[in-house]
């Protein structure tokens, strides 16, 4: 089933953190998008900042930072043409494992969901190869029971032009917040540039809860990336 990404976002006030991986309509670019949302003042006090190999989160106002654990990390890192995108410090776990010759699965078997009961926020991760193949993963509790970590891996060997897959931490808002369920949602990608895709995503995210967005269109022939960052805090 193909979903309309704009509709999925506008109808969900709190999907949490989300990853979209896919292929541009002209079949020439890998598409990567990552966004964060927040309900607390601590979560909302963040921005994305460009780094040499991707992006990092940092406090917008350092004086108001309450607890950096789980919210300050590198969401995106690149290694030898491979792009890694996650919702936590497992970005570094994957990068380090791949640098040692292992795969992303090997790395994620060392990790579990976030220790933030009663939500037990899932860890979502994505990897895009230089050829544009991509994989998504979610590590989550068993129906809110922290005694069991469920690890799911989804791999897409031949991405379809104009198509992507969307995975997010939460099914919807709540208390506790229910985790994402099922396979990554297949979505259409009509945008022809990172800027166009970023504009669509940003306007679709809930105005109160959205915090930051990163979008990159990576040329499969040259490896050059057209990337956009949008922060609510400016």
C-alpha cells in the first residue's frame, strides 16, 4: 500500500522522531530525511547543526538544557559513501561497527530501546549504501514490556523511483506514548530537490511539536549531496 506522506504527517500530531529513505522520481538520487519533535521544554530546546560527516543536535539555549542524555547525539554520519541516520547515539555504534568490517545488524544487536520508561522509546535506524540500496530498523519493547527487546530489520535492495519508506518512533501521541507498529510505511516521493521535499515535510509536521528537520538528496553517480536543515529555533 502506498501512503501519502503529507497526509500521514498532518493527521498525526506526534509521530515523534521519523526517518524517510527512498529514491528520487528520476532514479538518480538517494533520498534521506530525518525529523525530531518534542513535547517537553528540554526536547524542544534543540537545533540541528551541520558537521563534517553529517549533522548533530545541540541545545538552542545551553542555559535551559536539563538533561542531554537521549537528546544530544549525531543523527546523521557518513562513512565511505554510506549514510547512517538514527534517532540516537546508535549512529556511532553503527559507524564504529562498519569501520571494523561489520554490518549494521551486528551493531544493533548490541543496543536496545531507550531507557525512558514507561514510553521505552524505540531506536529507529537507517543505512543507505553508495549505490542507493537502503535498510531500516526498529528496536522496541514487547508491547511496552521492557523485559523483551524486539529487533526488526527491513532491507530494500532495489529502491523504486519516486518511492520511499517511512518509520517513526511513535504510533501517535499518548501517555504513555504507543510505539510504532508494523512495517515501514511505503510513501511516494514526488519532490525533485531536497529543498522541495523539506518544504513539504516541514509544513506537514505539527506546528507545536516539530523541532528540526534534515533532508538530503544524494547523487548516485557522483556522491554529492544536496542537503537542507530547518530549525524551529532560529
